[in-house]
C-alpha cells in the first residue's frame, strides 16, 4: 500500500482490520445481541424556518460516487446513467444543489468522493456547471484503495491477468479515513462549515433538505442517520437496532447477519427501520473523535468474500475488508436517528429500482427534487434478461410502464414492452420460452396481455 502511494492513515486503518481478521473476527452481529429500535419521525418535528436556514448555510454536501455499476453491466460511474429527461444522476444532483443555493442564499459546497475509476468522467460531466465549484474547496476527493487478501493465507493476492483486480475499495466507511487523510476535514472546518450531509450519488431522494439540517442542528447530536420504514424491497437489506450490552445504536448489514438469523433480518415487523445512508455529521465532533482514536474510528468489520476476478468464479477466493459509513452511529455517544419518508430514499442498485425511478411513481419539479406520487412504491422484480442496463433498455424502447397505480410487478422470462403500458394492482408475467410482447397501450392488471 505504501509503495502504491496510499495515505498512511489508510494503511494504518487497513492494518487494524487485517489484524482483526487474523485473530478470527467475523464482524457478525448475532440476533441475540440486539433488540429492535424506535425513533421520532421528521413529520412530527417542528423546525423553525430560521433554524433551517442557519443550518443549511453551515452545511457542505458529500456524495459517495466511487461505484461503477458493474452489477448492472456498466464500466464507468453509475452516476452518469441517464435517469430522467436526458439527465444523469449527476445532472440532477448538480441542479438540486444550485437551486438550494439560490433559495437559501447558502454556499452549500458539493463534493464527490470518487474512486480513481470514476474521477475523470464525473468531473467532466460536472464541468458544464461553471458556477458549481466553491472557492477554496475541491469538487472531489478520492477514496482509498486496499489489497484483496487471499481467504486462506490472508496474504495480498497476485493476479497478473489484470493487476488492477488485486485492489478494492474499503467500503464507504472509508469516507472518514479519506476526509482526514486528504485534509478535507480540516479545510471544511477552517472554511466555517459545521455540518456535512453525506449520501449515495445513486439516491436522488437524498437532497440536503434544510428541515433535516435544522433538526440535526437543534438536536445537538454529533452524528445522525435518516431511516425509513422497511418494505418488501428492503427484506434483504440492513437495519437499525440497539445493542443490548451497552445500549448503543448499531447498523447491521446483511453481510453481518448469521445464516440462522436471516429470518429475523427479513422480519419487517421486528426490525422496522432501514438505513437510507443519508448521514449528517458534526464536523468538529468527527475531528475530535478521530483525534481521540488516532485516526481510526474502529467501525465494525465487514468481511466480503469474493473471487479476485468477479467475472471468473474459478479465480482465487479473496476477502475484501470493508466498513459501512452508517456503522459510525455506534461510535458516537448520543448519536441520533430520524424517520423520513420514502421520497428521501430512492436507491438504484439494480434495474428494478431503475425502472421505478424512471416511472411515473416519481415526478420532478422545478427544484429537481423527486416527489413520490403514490403512497408507497410498488414491489418490482425483474428476471435475468433485464439485469444489465443495455438489455433492460432494449426491452423498454419506448419507456417503462406507468407504475403509479401498481402494487407489484413481477416479470419472469423475456418480455418486450410497447409504448404506454400501464400496470395496476398486482401483476405477474410468465414467459417460459422465447420473447413475448406487451402491446402498446395495454393495461396490465385489468386486461391480460396476448402472447405473441
């Protein structure tokens, strides 16, 4: 890592987690060690307008933008994917930010945490917004990299076919290490910013809302995360809980859940709240905690077991030692949670979620904020032919169906959708062989499509 020019803080952090693995740490959080958690809802909190204004003027925005969208067949930043009216994620984010600046007379810096793979393309995409940069602050800082280690020996893997595959990102928990190592943490504080709002670039619901900023400022909490009520789309995702041993809030990810606890993980009545990964941080509190811990927050370990070449399942098995940004909630005493609406959580991790985002479930106003039209998003499950973006687009050449009146859409097999298709209620399509077509103007849920 040192030979590759990795920051010494990141080297020390990786060494910390490598030693944990060497001593048998799994990072698992047993169901018996936690209990369900409750929290206040933003809808029930009164935030004075002036409190909101003051808070947003003291806030900077960081978007996690290191992902390539490889699981969707992409080889560049996922945030460059077209999502609305010819706009990419980054286009919408930039316009959201500029609108908020004008509305609240706030500097509101926008900074990307890029990887070396996403930096050039992302900065080129933002170059059209000449008034986006804020004096004295960069538009990006780079996340760190670490070696993949062999699952057996724990030595760094060697892969001559593609040496780049010997490296991996340390998970989005690396944001704290990168903020410190690059000096950006000190720069933001020196420039007069008190808070930072961090979120994923593929979640267009994650707007730097002044009401949430005002709530966070008024709470006095050093750290907070926005949560949403889990629904059918979240059964396989992480959730919040409270640790029995010390009462601290924790975020348990799927990779930290034992096989025998998977049923409890999927229980939406027991564990009701999922993380949006919309995180609010008091910068001074973060710096103080990093100083106290010599630069290593000590976030819970996530052992991600993969093959060195993700496309070659016969290549050597490796461990990627990762941490989650939201897991820092257990580091800070008096950390807080706030329940927000699903309109602040519009993740796109697969083409089913991309379909929802492109559908009429969401409208986009002059402020470029997504507004959820139905009370909740329908459940969408698409079969293999739709898993890659290029194949997904081929099957919806005239756009995705209307989904605002749908409860669920499950598609098995290969279907080609015509223009102006509407889905109502619960719909399941079966195409056991070959490709079938849903004709233009079809209303699914009322009239069954005729196989072609």
